[in-house]
């Protein structure tokens, strides 16, 4: 996210726009104590040795992992 540079003088309209930009970006962040639903996106996790794995779940609930 790139916010505009601060002007020499305070301008309420610029502050409103800056706040709106921050609020819209914040909506996209994951929050503590809230469920995370991936949907159509992939869930990829990295092991301690750096190997990346894609996690999948079948319609019966079986979870599997494969290297990416």
C-alpha cells in the first residue's frame, strides 16, 4: 500500500482519504479469533526445511498434502 506524502498543511479531505485507504486495506487482513475460509484459493504451507505443501480436503473430509 502506498499512501500519499504528507502535505505542508493539514487538510481534512486528505486525512479522510488516507483513513479510507487504510480502512479498505485493513478489511483484507486476517484477524485474530476469526475463522479463515480459503474458498477457491489454495492453502500452501512451508515446512521448516523450506518445502512448500498444498493442503487439500476431499468432499468426505479427507485431508491430503502434496508438494508445490
